[in-house]
């Protein structure tokens, strides 16, 4: 009991500083606006979205296969976090350098790729360690408490980031935010030194190609995993659209530093306010019903964005408040549901398989910019809403044992 309490505190400590970190390098607002400031276009928005949300997930199966044979995951978790800290600090120095134009844009893509890939590597270890360190009966409480505490720090970070991006000239504003993010993540990593990890039972490492060969049989045997993957893909449309809300704002109203700051700040407010409600909802209703509500909200936002874009920039900014509401539910729900449909032996593998099949968030952003240029925002956003709502059918098919 004492050890689990210590683990609880350690995970909350890390989550709090991670939330502060991500407020300064928010993948849906800060990074897309940085790319646009550096000279990027709609394709660049799609590429940075793919790099931050999808492409790294395709290699999860490689990481998962390697980590299955490791009795302890914490050393690899820390390695992934330290690599992310290095990437953030390097980005801060790079933005203060003399690099400009296409060279700067290329370097942004490369450094963010390192940040994202190391995050996926660390994420597999994190999910496995969380599943072993905090018992099922305490997991809902942890997910809710983690989100609430993290939301408070996200709000504070979003407020500071709004001031920096609005009042400090480019590129010093973005450079400063990356330095703060690196320091915050370094502080957050200290929490994991408090965690004692018992060696897991080692499963004979089958090799990468054998794992790939066995994926069809694994999916065939586990309907929960199949439905989880389809649901994740369909609701992924809502996730990859968020940076394109920034693009719609630029093409409709222009994009000032004040706009970016407001978008970020409102998203953090949405995450904070929703965190309290979703936390209570999760503890009473469970992960499935939380994600059901998340899908309902997520499917409504694309249609609403089209309407509000014709009303005015102040009203349109409310879209980012609502994305914060859905992101809050998503952060609580997806990881928890995956833990509940897996066990200590197959959790790393299930994480890898679900990531490898996350096609929507990995591939679609690469062509989303071109699709929008060709057929327009109205058709793309309307179809996205349809796919998100369709995902609810697959969520309903997931069967879990309530604890």
C-alpha cells in the first residue's frame, strides 16, 4: 500500500510537469503556428501533424517487440524522456541561430521527429509501467486526478505561453518556450526515480518478423483489440483536424501572435474545466462511456467550426475551447481502456499493434493539406464528422470487466 501510494505520487509528479511542457510546445496550436511562421504551407501543416501524432506510432510494433524481452522497462522510459529533453533544448538553440527559410523548416521537421519518436518509445514503457504499478481499483482515480492536476498546470503554462508568443517577437518567443519545456520535462522525469519496478516475467522474444506474422492471429483472437483499433482510427479524424482549424483561421482572418496565444489559452481552459467534470464522470461511468462522450463532442466540432468561421474570429476561437474538452477526455480514456483490455504479459505488444494500425493519424495528415486545397474545408470537415460518429459503433462492441 505504501509503495503504491509512492508510485501514485511519482506518476502524478511526472504528469504535472509533462502537462506544463506540452503547454509550451502544444502540437495542435504552437507547432503548426511555428511552421507557418517559418514559411510553411498547408502541406507543411499536414507533415508536422503526421510527425507529432501518427507516423511514430507506425514503429510502435518495433519498439514493443524489443521491449517485450526486457524484464524492466523503467531504464528505457528514462532514456526516451532524456532524448526528448535534448530535442527540446536543441530546438530552442536552433531558433536563436541564423537559420532561415527551407533549411530552418527542414531542421524543425527533423528535431520534432526525434521528439515524437522518442516519445512513442517512452510511451510504451510508460503504459506498461503504469499498468504494473497502480492496481486496477486505483487506476480510474489516478487517471482522473492526473488529468485534473495536469490541467491546472496546463492552464498556467498556457497563460504564460500566450504572453510569450504575443509579446515577444519571433523567433525569440518560440525559442524561449522550447527552453522552458525542456527544463519542465527534466524536472518531471525525476518522479520516475521513486518507482520500484518488479522484473516482469520474460516472454521469449520472437523477433520482429515473427511478431508481424502473428499479428493477424492476435487480432483474430481478440475482438476487443480489433474494435479498439477501428475506434481509435475513426475518432483520430478529430485529432488530426485540430491543426487545420489553425489553417482555416489563417485563411479566413489571418494569423497574428495574439490569435495563436488565444487559441492555445482557450484550449488549456477547456482542458482544465473539462478535467474536473470528466474526472468525476470517469470514476462513476468508466472508460467506455467517457470515450463515448468524447466521440460525441469530437464529431460535432468540425461542423461547428465551419459555422463559426463565418461569424467572426472571436467566436471562432471557441472551437479551441471545445477541442480542449475533447482532448481532456481522450487523454483520460484511450490509455486507460487499452490497459483494461490487456494484461502485464501482452500490454507492450497490444500498445505496439494498436499504434502500428493507427493509419488515420499517421498517413492522412500527409495528404490532408492537399485534399483541403482540392475539395475545400466544408467537404473534408463534414466527412470527418461522419467518421468520428461512426466510431461509436465499434466502441460499443468492446467488452471489459468492470472493476
